[in-house]
């Protein structure tokens, strides 16, 4: 029996009505044809503005996977989860910005979230994507070390200043800052910027955290390279370890542009490197902060085993498990009951802006082998248990 099979713990925050709604939603998501149609429909520019669409989204997929339209609504959800010892990471899920004014607005939102996190123990991290602070093309150009125009130099300086402002405030208020991963063609410059922030602000502990996508075949080597550098320079490393989010897009782009794919040859290789990263970081626990983002039960069980073997306490503030809000509650809530640090990624934002995120969640549940079936079987099991206990 798995550590994560206790459905009473997994769904203790959910009413019967909540569970039944989740069940029917996962049934819908489990249909590849329906998910494909929905993806095409919601990519239409006018789709979300149709009068009947927003209410339908708000009461179904939005409610399952999103914490609300504002940070304050997200805090309400975070506080509710924290009653069950499950923390939250408020994720302002807005994408595709292009204007300097918009990037400044996102920076201000992040600074506000740091304030919220400082006064709220249910929010241990503030997270942002690098491209929420600047244009994708500029990250790519800097990563390739191409010559920038004077205007681009100015805009890149603005990006650095936005990074700096959020990391500095996190440092001043002792709030962890997590930086999400991007596609490979813009990741090098994001890595370099994040490493700069780590060197400056991780002098006492892992406060700034980067993200490594282990479906890339080069990330394990990068992790070890960063460890050697941090050992020499005397600073701490924080890493969120995930399998990855952009595989199909990465492979298609590599093929179209004629360069070697950065993606692992198969899922087994991704799983292997993910688990090797956990082993490396727990072995060198004094240098690392580790956030294991995973819906894979075997990887979570492995990390528990590695923490035990390496003498890492369950509540060590440098070691975290994480899952997405609305998914794998059986892992999150059972880990919380066992006394481990666990945080849900809790997106928030206006429905129209959050739609790209929601479409990815639907696609992910359709494509990840067994994910939808696992969610459905657990909900069925809990509804049956409740029925018998009445």
C-alpha cells in the first residue's frame, strides 16, 4: 500500500459536493477529443468573452485549478489549505506581456506578494517567471550573447533591476523567492541572472531558488557544475526540481530549426535524472535548498527515503515537496499529515489571462499516463468511504 492511498486525509478539505464536481471535471478532461476541442476553442480571441463562457469556466476548471482573480482571494484559499498544514505559493499566472509598463506592473505585484508572504506563514515562497519581467526575444538574444542595440541594453538593465528589486525585498523581509523555468532558448540568460541573485542574497541560506527541468538532458550536469561553483564561492543554492513543462514545443522547435533536441530521449531518462538530482542534493544537504515539484508518487517516496538516510528532519526549512493546486491532493495532504513541508502552487489572476495556464493543465492531465485515471479512482474511493461511514 502506498503512503499516499489514504483518501480520508487526501480529501478532508473537500465537501461531497466539491468531490463530485471534481469527479465530473476529470471525466471531461480525460477525453482527449474534448480537451483538443477545448484547446482550439479557447485559443480563439473572443471565446472567453462570450456571455455564457466565463460563468461556466469559473465554476468548473477555474475553481479546480485556480485560487481566485486577485492575490487577496488567493490568500483566502491559502489560509484554508494551511488549516491542514498545506502551504501555498501564490502564482500570478499572467503570460505574453510585451510592454515595459506591463513588466513594471508585474514587478509591483511581486513586491506586494512579498509583503503578503512576510505576514502570512501559509505562504513560504513568492514565485515569478523571468519573462514576466521582460520580452522573450531579449532573453533569447542575451542568452546567445548577441549584440544588443542601445534600447535593448536599456531594457535588459530594466529586467535586471526588476529581478534585483524582488530579490532584495525577499532578502530584507526573509521571504523565499522562487524563479520558474522557461523554454531552453531563453533559459541561459535567466539562469545567469538567477545565479547572480543567488551569489548576492544566498550568503546565509537558500533564499533565491532557481528551477531545473529534468526532461532536459543537460540539467544534471548543470546542477553539479553549480554545486562546484557555490562550494568555491561560498554561497547557497536553492533549486526547484521538476520534470518539465514544454517538451512537445521544445522538440518541434529543434526539428524545425535543425538543432539537436535538448530533451531527454524518453521518460525513463527524465525519471532517472530527476531521481539522481534528489540523491545529489540530499547527499550535499548543507549547500542546497530543495523543492521537489512532482506528481510522481515514487519520486516523493524516494525523497522521503533519502531524507531519512541523510539525517534530514521532516520539517527542515530547506526541503520541500510541491504539487499543483487541484491535483494530487492524495500526495500533498498525506505528506502534510506525515509532517513534511508541502506547498501547493496556487495560481491566481483574471479568467482571460489565466486561460493559457488552464489549457496546459487540461492537456497535462490528458497526456500524463494515468494521471486522470488516478484522480478519478481516488475520488471514487473517498466517496464510497464516506457513503459507508454515514
